[in-house]
């Protein structure tokens, strides 16, 4: 199952003059992959050149050089009018890569994807909070803003009534000076053959100070484990959105 598939241009921070077209795909099984037509950095870019007597030069390439050419702490991109920052990227395949030759295609594995923001060179990714949408959270909460009643008269006629009420937010303090809020969402669900309401619960994390994204993700993982244990099924993350910009 592919959750995200967008095409755009990608480059390394500080190298906006070398943009490479490619397709970003994210699926829950394979993770995030960036399939490029070309390469963000060629092996030839990091190879050592030694001048030769009589002119010309020799090129020396080590295994470390090849690894450096395919290791990227951060990749920036614009795909379908949205900004993307890709973190901790590693090239897992190339169609070429020898000195003096162009890489025709490259596949890059990505550990973390940020949509809607660019982090510059050396800028630390962080946030004051996050919005979390876990599958199974509504079952774990075991509350509902929906009520229904059905009336059947003596002739067999049936009348049904469905009511929807948004439940109030609930907030608790959590270690580290943060707050965790449980919010209830309610919306009309009107289709050609049915009328009713849809509902779900979401978590919102907030902190007065900026947390590194690695620390924030660790807290999100703990919450996900809690919901998984409490609901008896895997609390798949249907949406994890940071709620502010990076620290200065």
C-alpha cells in the first residue's frame, strides 16, 4: 500500500543549482523511497584526482568515497507545489557510478520525511508539539458523541433518529513540562443512501520549549504503544503532524 506518491525536483542543501527529478513514495511496508533520474552527488564528485606527468590525471576511488557519494544527512525538494525535507538518506542502488560516468538512476532510502517545510543546512529539526491520529484511538477511549433511537409503530413502520454531540477536550500534564490533549472530532456524513455522523479522537502534544524531533517522536512512539496495548490492536499512525516550525 502506497500512502504518498509525489513527483518533483530534489537537491542537497546549498546545491540548488543541481536539482534532480524524481519520485517520492512512502508505504507502511517498505518505508520511504526516493527514485531519482540522475544522482544528487556523483562518485566522481568525491574521488581524488592525481595529476600525471605529461598531462592528464588519474582518479582514485575508495569504498569510503562511494559511501560518501550516496550518504545524505538531508535532501530538500519541491513536489506538486509542496516543500519537502528528507532526513538521513542513504543510496541503496545506482545504475552507474564509476568516475567520469553519469548515474542514470538512483534509489535512496529515507528515514524521515517532513512535508510543508524546508530545513536549511545545519538547522536542527524540532517542534513545540504534534497532532496525532492513531487507528484504534476511538475504541481505546471507549466514549462516543453519537446516540441513536429507533421507534417501530404497530404497523411495522420505523423511525430512526441519530444525534451527534462534540465532546469537550480533556488535557493532562505530562513529564517535561508538556500537555497532552484528547480532542473529539465530529462531522456530518451524508451520502445518497445514508445519513449520519462520523467521529474520531485525536491526541495533541504541546510544550513550552522546543523539543528535538527525535525526542518528540520517542514520546509519540510511547503513546502509540499505550494505545496498542489498551485497544488490543496495532495503533497505526494515520497522521503525525508537527504543530509549529523549527527552532531558530
